[in-house]
C-alpha cells in the first residue's frame, strides 16, 4: 500500500531513500502531453476547453486533464534500465519514492502498477511539484543531501543540487552531456538516443509510394516533356512531406491504440524513443516544407493540398471511428492525390480515371480494415478502440471488398472499349490484358487477406510481394505495348 504525503512526512530511513522522477525518467514519455493528446482524440472540444484553464496555472491544467483521462499505466513505455536499477535497490532494502510534477492521480496509478514504491507524490491542489518546489519538498522531508535522485532534464537541476547522489536518465543529447560537467558525481541510468534514423522511421518514407499517384495524370495523358515532369516531381515532394507530417500527427493522437497493436507499438512515438516535442517540431517543419514547395505550383494545387490536409486531419481525429465512412475517406484521400497531380501539371483528370480510382482504392481501404479485424480475431486480441468495425463485420467487409475491387476492373474494361481510347493508344485492344491481370491480382489479394497473409497496409504488402510486383510490371508492359505497337 502506498503511503500518502502525510505518512512520509519527516521520515528518516537508515539508508538514504531513492527518489525517482516519472516523466522522461521512469517512463519514456510525458503524462501531461499524453493526457492532452488522448483527450484531443476522445473529445477535441473538451481538449480545447481545457486550454482555457492553463492561464490559471499549470497544476490546475494538469488536474483538469486528469479529471477526464488517465493514461493506462500498463501501456506506457517504461525505461527498462531504470526499472532494473529500482528492482536492484529494492532487493537491498532501500526505500524508493516516485515523485513527479504530473498530477498525483497519474503518479499513484503508475506507482501501484510498478509496485516498487513506498510512496508516490505528484502535483495537486494548485501546487505544481516541479523544479524548485520539488526540491524544497524533498529537502523538507528528507533533509539536504538526505536522498538520492534520478531525473532526466533541466527541471531536475534544483533537485540534483540538493541530492546526495545524482542519476541521469532520458534522451541522449548535447544538453544532457552538460549535466555531467555540472554534477561531477552524476551516474547514467538508461539513456537512449533519438537520432536521424528514429526521425526517418517516424516520417515513414516507405509510405511515400502512395504519393506516386500524382504522376498518374501525366502518365495516362502521355505527356513527358521536361516542364510537366518537373511539376509532377514537385507535386510528389509536396504531397510526401504533407503526408509525413500527417503521419507524425496521427501517431501523436493515436498513442494508446498503437501500443496495443502487435507492430505499431514499435513506432518511435508509441515506444517512447521520440520525445513529443521532437515530433511536434518535425510535423511543423514537414508541413511548412510541403506548402513552400507547393507554392511553386499552380494555386489550385495548393487548394487541393489544403483539402487533403483538412480531410486527413478530420479522419485522424474523428472520421476513422465511423464504420464505412473511414474506408470511404481513405479512398477519397488516394483519389485526391491523382486529382492534385492533374492540377499540378495542368492536365484534366478524366471521369474514367476518377471512377476507377474511387472503386480501386475503396477496395484497398476495405482490405486494410479486413486485415486488421482478421488479425484481432486470429490472435484473440481486442479491436483497436476508436474504430467503427468489429470482428463480426468480417464477412460483410469481405463482400464489400470483392464488390469494390471487381467494379474497378469493370470500369477499366469499359474504358478499354471507349471510342476516345484510340486517340491515346495504337492498339487499345491490348488493354484487355491489363483488365485480366488486375482481375487476378484483386481476387488473389482477397484470398491472401482472408488467410491472414497480408499485413496492415495492402500497398506496402504489394510492393514487397513478388507476384504483385510481377503483375504490376506485366500491366506496365501491356500499357507500353498498347501505346507503341
């Protein structure tokens, strides 16, 4: 049983107690930021209202957030090196206390879950237990130099100055190296790095494959002059940077769900490898770069890029929770890329291409959800919170996927027989080969996803699947032959 603040008042154990910070030390994240982001996902309106409490004090803001949401301590990314240190000290009979500027309810929840602490103290009743206030409280309870302390950042400097032995945990950076010069007896416990590889992983470079869709209007109209290609490349870079900004933002808003996922829990933010501040700055820089590059293209492209941004943000915050609406929005987001590519190079996208893309990408979106639900069913895991589908929807989702995919094949086949096709292709009859190849690929994907052989994203799966690659190359050859033969 954890003792309260009053119970540990004036205690003087024979062995110096070990005091441990929570945010960025015991856990690789910040509970205030986690709580606000979780509230933003659960109720954006309440999150915005909570910001109006901030001028009254940081402690009041923390209390307002904790009143509405408390992160699940079992899902938090813990610093294993710090945990090992605490377990070793506990076995030696040392008393350990968890003291943090986080709301006391959050601190107690983590302390109860870990089970190594004699007491847990946090911010409450308008008192923000950080920096000098934390140092004063600890000196009052344990005396000057009467305790050892594990911290992670500049807010811990006043506490380290009052501690007997100083320990440093947290993200490795040039700033943290300065603590060793200031505190010569400081020891390191479980620091980790957040370098370029971590940032590259966060922006998901492999997902840039989806943005190759901006080249489709140029390819379908057979316009390959230098200006057109240059504009298409700029559109690709702009959309890729914008999409990466959205991925980082989505990871910030979806931390709890990602941590319950077999693969997503290893993402930089979900695993705690990347600080929230780094992620927010990265998202801003990526978005700024997207619009700077987009400004080099026609204004209509920037409008479409803005539509994409607003739509995908709305999807991340709310629309993904509504069954069928979420997959429809995903289909629209893919189609927007094609339409934006046409605006960038000044080529009007045909109704045939728009119709094909809507049904084809609806198929891919449904397969993505089908795969996630199938994975939950096979592994006996709960479906991610905030999603509109349940495992009982698997049969009807499979039917929807088959209908959407095969309708896209029908659109391609009807396009082949259109009289205007002869203006672009010398041998339009050869395009029937593309329809047959696509028909095979779509139904093979249905079988593969039903058997649990497709990962979360069917596009990424197709990019690494030999059969899919072979079909894609074959379709390319069919289109090439129909143009020049």
